């Protein structure tokens, strides 16, 4: 299975883990950066790299709700 983040260049932030990332309602521009205020056909960090030549500087990791277990502490689930 090819995930949207499997082919990220080295040093490019993973938008799916950023609190500014959102999925838009627009099928032509499905990814959105709330911090920079734009939508794109590719993940915003790759769009920034393509346009600016530098990695995104606005990446901010998503925070977990208080008391929520971290992903590493949660056992993997199998769905049928």
C-alpha cells in the first residue's frame, strides 16, 4: 500500500502530523494549510518545497488530548 507520505524527500515535514494541515472539501485541491492559507493538489509541505526551494517552517506537531495514550503505547488494531 502506497501512503501519501511514503515518498517524502528527506527533511520535508509530514503534513499529516501537522496541526495546520486539513483536508479540504474541494476535490481539485484536496489538501489545505491553515497557517499559510492555501489549498493544493499535493501536500502543502511539498508545495512549499516546490515553490520556495526550502522546507516548510510552519510545521507544528499535532497535540494529543490530555490523558490520551501516545501512538507508541497503543496496541496495533486489526480490522477484518
